[in-house]
């Protein structure tokens, strides 16, 4: 399991939890002008939908969204709000309540999730926080507390997804580079080529690579004797990959031409592929699998209840 997957899993879990704010009320006449939808007779107002979108944009989006993005986002947020109504109604049916202390704590927790208190706009009502607490308690009671990942399950996942726990081979590279630009004249490119050929001759006569890099290289790595550190495939130009993984350690490459200029490379070290031991990832892996299972159960529950609910959508 990669960090990216974990981070991605946590990100979507936050969005669903943060948007599960629902309203409780008496049945009303269908007012499509004021409301975006109804779920079992309880309205979701257009204002509420707008506020939820504003909060999501404030939390996750810094750039202006296109009309198409806003339209798609509106559909997704409304679907989540409907899911929130379903979960809130299920929570009240289970006699779950929210105390004043829990409501206050929930607001403080949400505020911490914004990128700095200065950007947080407290437009959440106590009623919304109460509904959020009820939904969270219902999810914990009916799903989280009842979901257990066994050692057998986590080990099975680990062994069947071993590539996700494997760090690819790393290779330590140093380079000497003479810069060129695509719009350079032919004479200028030729002069750069002659310059690196002269460096190549010095290497062939036993000169120290690091010293030559410090003296002649035009890459920032010259300060470190050309050392670029450990890299893996995908972290360097393809022209480099085609050479360095076949190059013997301590041997200078032939001159390589790229869009950046002319290069001479040297491999100075390597690390073989490494599989992270199960013991090192066990705790995080079990938590990932638990959250995944909770999410699946939650989605199935919402779908089942939604299929039976009376829903009217006006957007």
C-alpha cells in the first residue's frame, strides 16, 4: 500500500464525513424554488447546498472553478447531503443524541481542518453540528465499532499487494553538464559540445569526476561534485535511464544529449529493491483496511436506504 493510496483514502473519508450534515423537520410542501431536494419529506434547501459547496471550495480549492466543474460538484455534494439525511434519520431512529459539549467539540474539530483559523468562516449552526454529531455517533456505533480486521486478512492483503510495499531499485548518480537551449545557434551548440568533449578527455586520462564537475559543470549539482543523489526510474530523463542502469559503478558514460544540454554521467552507488516488512506496516495497513471496509458498508447502507426513500431532486 503506497502512501499516496493511504493519503487518497483519508482524503475521501474526510469529504464524506465533513459533508454528512443533514436537517430534521416536519414534512412540507414541495418547494422547488427554495429547496434543491427532499428526502422522505425533509427538505435540503438551495442555501444549504450553496453553503456546503462554499465550505468545500474554501477547504480544498484555491483556484476558481469552471462552470462545468461547479455543475458537477453541485451534483456530487447534493448526493452526499442526501446520504447525510439518510444517516441522520437512521441515527434518530436509533435514539442517538448530541450533548452541548459534543456539539462544541465538533465545531472546534472542523475549524482545525481548515488551512488556518483566518480562513475559517464559522457559518455552521448549532443545529448542523448536532446533526453532524448524531451522524458520526451512528457511523461509529453501527459500522466502525463492528468492523474488525484480523491479522489473517491484513497479511493476505499484504502478500497479494506486495508491489505496493516494495521500494524500487535506487541508483546514485553524478553528472557533468554543459548547458544548451533549443533556440541556441548551431555554433553555440557546437561550442558546448567541444567543451564537454574536452572534459571527457580529462576523464579518460584519469581526472577526478567530482573535481571536474565542480570546475566545469553548469548544473547546480556542481557544488556537490555533480552528485544528484539516489534516484529511481521515473525521476530522471529517459535518456539518463537508458544509460545509467546499464553503467558499471565508477565508470563515466559517453556524452548524452538532451534538451538541457550535453551530459556525462557516473554511477557512484546503488540500492537494490527493498520490500518493507509486514511488521513495519501492520498497524497502518489494518487501519487502512478497516476504513476501507467501513466505507464499503456505509455506501451499501446508504444505497439500500436511498432505494427505499422518497426523494425529489430539483437541480
